C-alpha cells in the first residue's frame, strides 16, 4: 500500500504541486528542474514572478545539480547547519529554470531538518523548489490545517503535524570577506559567526534577491499592530486579540494568546504564526496587537516578521 510520503513523491515526479512539512513552516513544493511544475507554484500562491524560490535537497551529493559553486565555505556551513533552517544563496547551474530564481543567476538552497521532507525529496529523486505553502504575502503555515485553509486547490498535503521551528530559514549570501544575512531566521548571526566572519561592507543584494525581502509580508486578514503606548491608549482594546510574550500587559486585553510559557524567544518564534492564524480566524476580535521584543538573536527574526506583518499600519 502506498504511503503518504510515497504518494507525495510520486506526484512531484509527475509534475504536481505538493504541500509538505519542514522544521520551519510548510512548503509548497514542485520538481525544481521542471519549469511547468514550478509555474503552478506561482499560480497557486498568486505569487509575483519577481520573488525567487528556495530549492530543497535531501543529500549533499545533489548540490552540484543546483549550484556551480566551488566555495569551500559552503561545505563549512553545510556541515554545521544542514539539515537545518539555513538557506545559502549560490550561483545556479543551467539545470535550474529561470522561473525558480526569478531570472537571477543565483539560487537559494537548503536541506530541511525534517524526516518526512527528506524522505519525500529523496524518493522523488529530484530537488524540490518550495516557498511557504500560503497565499502570497499572507501568514505562513505551521500545520496542515493552515495550508488547507489558504490553498484548498493544492494537489496533495503531506501532513507532518505542527512544525518545530515556526519561522522561515535564515538566508545568507557569501562575499569575499564573509557572510551577509538577507533574511533573519532561527539561526542567528552569532551562531553563523562561529563558522565564518560577518560581512561588514555595504549590501549589494537586490530587493528580491531572496524570499521574504519585501517590506510588507506575513500579513493576516485582520490589521496587525505592534504594541505601543499609542495602542494601549485606544478605547477599543476589548476588540483586539493580543499576542503576549511577557504577560505584563495581559490585564489590558480580553483576547490573549500566550506564545511562551517561559519568556523564551525560541518559543515565541515557534508559536508566532500559529498565534496569528488563530486570531485572524476569531470572530471576537477586529484587530491584532503583538508584543515586540528586542532585536537580538532570534528576536531579530521575530521582529522582522512582525514589522512586515504590520507594515501598512506602522
């Protein structure tokens, strides 16, 4: 009898689009070497063609299919952080269709740290291009129900339960003198600096050199605001849903989602998108308020998502 993983792999080989779990968020995957299949990702997500995709692999031996890089530092990062939530932007091979990279000569590559994802990719026998499995600009999915809510027309959803990391991968590019972070994620600058020096020069990255670089992204259906004195002064806080981290402001709100039991940033990251999903679905609230944290470590990734989700209301 065919397992769900075997079914997902078979559909990917057949040019279909499959939602699958990773440790970060659920991805919407297709054969990265099949341009027609990748086009369907853009159609299903309603994603603009200028926003490149990340290519996922299951084995390091597959890297030469995707990238022409001979930079030894890539292996240093891979040995330390793969499988894991790190994407490395590298020069692409001619096998990768331009639709995957939005016409750029580079491609983001990562090896997810999720047994179902790795088995699916390995069984499919091809690298898998996959952005997050949600409508473009909306909140990323951290369980299969979030995918089905936003993308009911996807060919198949491989259900692996809730994700363990909860926010997208850190994306880096390499310069001669060190690495540059294009998108903050669960892996921090400090962790990366244990392997390579940080690039101190002026960024040369284009606006859309990697996914998640637009100013507005991760937006819920309802307005989302960052907690501030101005927000606390509003008379209609009983209509708000509050994403609480510290618990300090809980007495000001009626509808609260606690994202951490122990005020750990890692717990905030894991539960952030799930909290936004639950509040945007609530009939009891009109808008969402999120408690900010310091821009340090994983807090930089959390605040990146929150600022982009709240961009039009800042």
